[in-house]
C-alpha cells in the first residue's frame, strides 16, 4: 500500500488521496505491529482482542454475535417461527455496548449526512440496532430452514453426514440471509421514516416490540410442549467457553467507558472522503424513493461530535481529496451517564445469559437423539 512502510501510515497527520499496491497480497492483507495500534488507540486493541478470543469458538465480529446468540436461544426450545427473532434481539444485546464504546472511542466513524443513519443514540445510528435485529433473524431462519428440507440428521443441531448438502445449505444461507434482512426494512422502517419522517428510534422500538411479542408467544408454546426446564443437566465445556467470551466482551466495554480517555485516541486510516461541502449524491431506498446525502465529509461543517482535528498540526483538518487521514477523539459529554448505560446493559445481559445457559433446557438439546426422542449415549456429536 503506497511506497511507505505500513507503520508510517498510522502516524497522526498522514493523509492520502489514493492508494497503490505491491501486488495482490499487498492489497488483500496487510499487517502491522500491535505496538503501533496500542500507542495511538489502546481501546481499539482491547476491543478487537475480544473478537480474537471469540475466534476460539467461532469467527470474528458478526459470527461471534450470531453464534453466541443462537446457542443461547436454542436452549429455550422456541418454535421455529419464534427462534429467529429471539436471536435477533440477543444479537443487539451483545452489540449495544460494543457499538456505543466503539464509536465514542473512535474505532470507526459514521457517514455524517446519510439519511438512513442520521438519527443517533450516543452517536450510534438507531438503524444499527435495526440492522442487527433483522439481519440476524433472517440469517437464523435461513440457517435452519434449508437444512430441515435438504438434510437428514437427528436434530437441527446435528450435522448431516453428506458434506455436499451442508455446503449447499451454507450457500443458501449466505445468499438469502442478507436479502431477508433487507426485506424486513420495507414494511416498517422505510414507509414510516422516509414518507412520514418518523425518528429511527421510534421505528426500532416498534420492531423491538413486535419481536418481543413473537418471542413471548413462542416461549409460552415451548413451555406447553416441553414442560418444565428446571431439571438438572450437565453443562458442556463449550458453554463455559461462550460464557468466558461474554464476560470478557462486556467487561472490556465497561472498563473502556470507565477508565480510558477518548480524547487521547488517535485514529488514522481509511475514512469517509474529505471534499467540498456543496456536492450531494442520491440515496435510493428499498421502496423506490430517492433521498440525498453529501458526497464528501465537510471538514468545517459536520455533526459527528465524537471526533475533531485537535491532534493535528494547528488543528487543521485534512485537505480535500483525502481518504486516508487522522481523526482525533473528543471528551465524553457525560462519562457517568455512559458508565451507567453500559452498566445496566451488562446487568441485563448477565441475567439473560445466565437464565438461558443455566436455567433453561440446557446443553441436552444439542445431543443426538433417536426417533423416540431418547438420548443416545454413544457416538454423540455436536455442531459446536
């Protein structure tokens, strides 16, 4: 990437308007010493370690959210029409502190004038929560439905011995999961927000209420069909791995909000291009409307209070045309308020995940069963 050492690109004040690469691998992957990131943005290193830890049981970022949520929700034994929505809300419960801490400590920036992410919650777009809810729900549905139709196994969490069928189901999930997530924006968000200018907070809580009612209805049905879930059961060691990751995840977010200093965070990297303030581009919505946003970030007229240019020479913003540049973190408006919000989220998450992992139907649901529903003690296989 360019003819400079990668580490030099992280130095505050570096600004680039274009990139050149030394072959495919230079474009595909580039690494730098962790000390460089720790020097300028320690909170980012701490947060990403959470996803490296999560990689012990899954992959990085979204799969960590979806995997942890899916395994926990499975222990509720919800009906197939209810389970995806529970996964969607649980993904948001994991995501909220990460989203809030991430943007306030400048791990990323949001487009300043995009109408779909204009309404914010501690600088997090409300549509981020809507997105996580709907896309996780859709992914979960398409993860299980094709396997139910195409695969032969002793339960939805038991892998089919035919690898080709499992691969086909994975492709279907990858293709239709995002499409389903997009479709869930159409009946609610786009008409209310785009046509009637209803705040995205309202559209999200309408979605939240609908999801919650579906989950509650499914939980009533599950209790009726399966009886009490209070029986003692052995906790598999993989559950403790999941719990370990969740503890680190929430503890890192709370620690960052409590003790780290966002105004000392310096983020240098690929960002929204800097450019003229009077150029706009159309934004096509899923219902056919055309909205608009600025084509570039206007460095002298923007409403993103979590960063400024104070750490740059003379406090001057990057020049027009810059796509790789430095942004400087800003002080929290009210640290105690942010700590309070993250704390209550951690408490809620602790209660929710404790009940799902240790006070529901337990890991027995992942054990292979025969047609009569009895546990098979030999050749037990799990999908996780």
